C-alpha cells in the first residue's frame, strides 16, 4: 500500500495500482494471494470470494466500509480500477451494482459474469423472510477521465 500512497488516491487508483503491479512486486504478491485464495479474503459464500473465483485471477475485489467496493482488473486494454459506493450502506444493492458495472464494461466472459447471477436481481424479503419484491438495477455509464 505504501507504494500506491506516494500519489493522491481514489479507490479506483488503488484498484488500478494493484492490477498493474509489476511481477515480483509486493502488490503483485498481494494480487496473486487474493486471487489464489479468495476464500481467505472474505469467507466462503461471500460476494468477494465468489467474484474472484468466477474470474479466476483476472481481477481482485474487496468490500470496504459502509457499502463501498473496489475492483482491480487485469484487462486486455490495460489495468482498470473500479470503485463503487452505495450511499445508504445497502450491500445487496452494492453487489447488484458491481455485477451490473462488470456487465456494462464487458469485463471477463459472459459465463464468468453469469456465475454472479444470484446477485444481479436479488429477491427482497421482509423481516419474516417473505419475498416482497426484487432489486432491479438499471443505469448507464459515462466516461469520466481525471
């Protein structure tokens, strides 16, 4: 992290930095550790774990505080950093938004993205566990360059 912190940071800068780390560097070792053992990053069955398992080393992803998410992608056009924040802290919305962003950007293959289908439009349940609807995420992305 210290290597990244030598310049002004945003979550996408950190994500892009880990995805672009030169082989043999500390960041490259972190990337390899996270993608080789994703269950140690977040635990079995968690979104981060399932995301990294689905993409088989092509990206790292990690939930942050209060429904924030950072992804570092080793992309064919070069490293890509993605940062997502859901203002109200709802992690179901966060996961659905991350899946939608990956869909819109065409990250990975369709089967890799489909492995996350359970997070795409999750059922909303009340406190008794009764389904009351489902989450429907639709938006477009616009280019923003710094």
